[in-house]
């Protein structure tokens, strides 16, 4: 009779916070109907990730003070969040849990998952909690070491039968080593009611050491399967276009799954690309490859024509210098042609002085601007040679340097323009 009463109490008792949170995160694709992420590279130089989530929070929910409930929105990379903005369906801002509360909830969730894999004596031990806290509260740079220590500790607990429960436990622990739980407090009336929440924060783009045209940005998506439907949109800053947007799905063991792609059909792509995906299951991850290129209607076209016209001018100047009796009636004053040639550098360099711009615009435009800089110095050098007559062989060496520099500029401008308009 006593055993029966104990079992009845366990069945009617309310689940712990860690159990409820683990259930919400593991079955999130059943109540998160659609997740839309929009990565916008703003003209002021920042990169903002906007997220819109269509959801129906199930019961039981984690109750908070003031008739509010906990709404877990997913995982966010570790580090200080800047320019965070959260809004509910009514447009009112939603309170965000601080790092200490997030960490405590994450540890409770991992302990609930550990109870499905390890004996109660181990789960309730101080060593287990300390190990999981070391993973949750580690710094981004210390994530690999924290995961290695967790795996070593888990392997030292004796023969643990491998299976889905262990894979889920290990996968969730690894995610929380590199990310933290992002949760807000919502009105309790949202429980069981379909609603929408939106939030945004300043994001970072991966560092690109070698810039080429076009350039591909690889972005990891650790919580790809968190919603039943996942949409991703990229908005490039003015002057750039999205040549292609590819999303590749990966299973828990790293095998490649489904793929989605949005490719620009025209030579001059638009600034926005969008893909709609349906993850295979909850624990899949993905990577998004964003192919950016300068729009040919802007700086690439100016660079091409500027290099070609400067090249023609250098060729005419070399011809006039070689065949003086044919082209020139008398020696002109040095100041007049110098002042005319110096207008060229001023015009070309005007394309380099811009308002604050996004870092990707600066990186992708630098090869084009480098050509303009060379052409500007070529015109400046021609003006200098005309103004200051040099003796031979210095005069010949100066003209040879100018010709070689502009020849490089023309070849580079043509190559860059072909890379911009190439559609494959």
C-alpha cells in the first residue's frame, strides 16, 4: 500500500523546472511552428539578426512571478549581446533573463537529461553538477576544453549503454558549451494560444582573411531543427548583391542531409535572398553559405571604364612622346597639361571617399578601389613627368613604370569585372 501511494504521488506531482525545460527544448519543433531569421548588413556598418517566431507554448509551463511564464527561444552564441530588442504579439517589450538565471536553468535542464542516462546517485552528486556547470559557464574560448572534460567524466562513469538518450544528452551539453539559453518572460495567457514573438540583436560575421570576388561567408546554424519550419533571409548592404544562398543540413553524426539554395538568375543580383527549409528532425544542424559580390552597376563599372580610359591616355601619351614630330607642333608649357592630368586623380579618388559603410562593402570593394588608386597615381605620375622634365635614362624608366602599372590596372579591372558578372 505504501509503495502504491508513493507511485501515485510521483504521477500527480508537478514536474521539476529542469524536466519541463528539457521537454520544451527537445520537442520544440512540435510547438515552434515557424522560425524566420533575417540577417541584415546595415549601411551604418553593423550586422543585425532579426528573428520572428510563430509558436504555441504548451502546458505545463514554467511559472514566473507576476502571472508570467518562461518562454525559451533557443540558443544564442556566448558573449555580450548588443542592441537586444524583444517584442511580443502586442508590441510590448519582453523581460530577458540574465546570464545567471539562464545558466541555472541550463544546468537544471542538463541534470534532467542526465537522469535518463546515469544512475540517481551520480546525478545527485556534487561532481556531476560541477561538471555540467563548468560546461554551461565556460567562456567561448574554453568551450573545447570544457566539452573534452565533460566527455572524459562521462566516460569514467562505467559502462553506459549508448542510445538516443545519451546522444541527446551529449549533443545538448555540447551546444550549451558554445551557446547560452536565450529565454524571456511572457504573459501567462500565451500558454496554449498561438502567438508571435520577435527579437533582434547585433550579430558578428566571421573574419575573412583572403578577400576574393565573389566572397563566400560560412555561417553555422546550431539550432536548425528547433522549429518545424525554418526560413532564412539575407539582406546585403547597398553596393553588394547576394549571388547565392545555400543551406546544408547535417545529422547528429555529421552526415549531409537535405540542401536548399536560392541563386540569383541575373548577372546583377538583388540585395535580398531567401530560403525556406523543413528540418528532418529536432537535433539536426546546418550551415549557410552566403555568396556576396559587388553589383556591377556601381563601382565595378566605374573601375573598368576608369582603367580603360586611363590606359588609352597612357598609350596616347607614349605615342606622342615617341613620335613627337607627328603629334606635337611645339612643346607645350608644363603647367597646362599637368593641371589637366591632375583632374583625373581627383575624379577617381572621389570614389574612395565614402560615408561609413559595412565591413563587407569595404572588403569586397577594396580590390576595385586598389585599381582606382593605381590609375590615379598613374595620372599623377604623368603630370609629374610633364611638369619636371627628366634626363635620359630616368625619363624612359619613369614612362616604362607608368605603362607597366596601368597595364596591370587594365588587366586587373577586366578580370574583376568578369568575376562580378559571372553567374556560375
